[in-house]
C-alpha cells in the first residue's frame, strides 16, 4: 500500500540558503531510491524559510528504508542547530 507524506522543514533565516541547498541534494539522492515514486521539494511563497516535501512511497517498508539512508542521516547532522523547529512529518492515505 502506497504511503503519502508531507514533511515541513523550517530553516532559521540566517541558514535558509544552506538548508535549501542541502534539501535539494537530499531530493536528488532520494530520487535514486527504488521505493520512491515521488519526492518533490517546495519553498513556501509567504515564508522563504519553510520548505515542504510532498512524497509518495511504494510502501511503509520503502519509507522505513529511506529514513535509514546515509543521505538522510547526513542531512539530520547538517541541520542540527539550523532549523527553527523539529520537522513536521504527516503520513496520510489518499482519499
């Protein structure tokens, strides 16, 4: 069963450019994953510090594997201290 995810990452203003570059790199690496159907990055028009991922995964197993990938761990280490808050992750079923 497919898994749909919205992830919201909010950068501290002084790191917005660095965070954006790291998220683009994360997106490029994630597109290579077998279970990744869609992984789109968006930047909020009203708050340039807020980034939104829209994701579709083949199944929960693929998403779990994604969350353990080296590029995810690299971003987590990089982002330490550069985000305004803990990322918000929403998993949903398509209606």
